[in-house]
C-alpha cells in the first residue's frame, strides 16, 4: 500500500529511501532568516576569523597605547607637582 506521486516519487519516503544518484540525502531544518548573516554571506569563515583577529589586535594595541600615555602623563604630572 504505497502512495506514489507523478514520476514515481513517494509521498513520505523513509530515511533509507532518500538516495539521489547513489548519494544518501540528509534533511535538516533550515536556520531562521534572522540567524543568517546575509550581509557577509559571500565572505569565507577563514577571512572572517582573520579580520576578527586583526581587529582585536588593533583594539588591544590601541588600549595599551592609551594606558601607556595615561601612565606617562600621570608620572609627568607628579614630577611637575613636586617642582611646585
């Protein structure tokens, strides 16, 4: 008692019957449209990782530079206060 559609394809094939040109097919639920980063879909994951590492490196270098500048300015301020 198998129901067939036109072309011989079953309405509800079992997991063992999902084969196309000798390759087993797997079905999984698609992500929600809001979960896909549509703007950067054309960029590879490797490139995204490289850009993130570069951005983190620049941010950390900038923060270290600001810390050193504040530290030097506080030392200069202390020296100027000692002279006065």
